[in-house]
């Protein structure tokens, strides 16, 4: 859970730094996108809902990423172990293109053949 919190905190700091210094806006919430099935009571779901200042969006699978507008600010993306290797790589590439400042956390066993530049951190599922 610390990795998730750390990733989200870094994402919020980057998001605040990106804002135009002439504007006096402040990011009010860390927008986290979870890709993959997410049940109520799961570690990620509970951590985000219980934490102050989080906004959680859930995409049940890779294809739903295409429906999220490019203008939607995402700070952190969690990719679950239910994605196939192809979906995982394609999701990472899409996220890097659409939301280049978003931090990507992969929840998956094993190293795989995914390039390091496509994600920021990896943790094993519980």
C-alpha cells in the first residue's frame, strides 16, 4: 500500500508543478485510474476510497481506456494482473501517449518482457 501512496503522492506533486504558475489553481484530488476488475473490499479500492484527496475511475479492461477523454487529467494508473501481456503493453503505450505525466503502477507477478520506460513501478498481487 505504501507503493500506491508514494506513486500517487509523486503524481500529485508533478501535477501541481505542471500547472501554469500564473494561475492560482491547485490540484484538489489525485485522480487515479484503475484498469481491470476492481471489487469493493479489494486492497486498491479500499486504499483509494479511504484516503483523503483521491478520485477513483475504474476501467474494467484495456478497451475502456479509449473512452476516457485525453483532456481528463490522470495522475496515477494502476494496471491489474488480469490484463493479458498484449493488453498490458498496449495499455502502457496508450497511457504514455495520452497522459505522459501519469505514473503507472503494475500489479503483476514476474518480470515479463515489458520495457521499463512503459511503467514506473511493479508490485506483486496479494
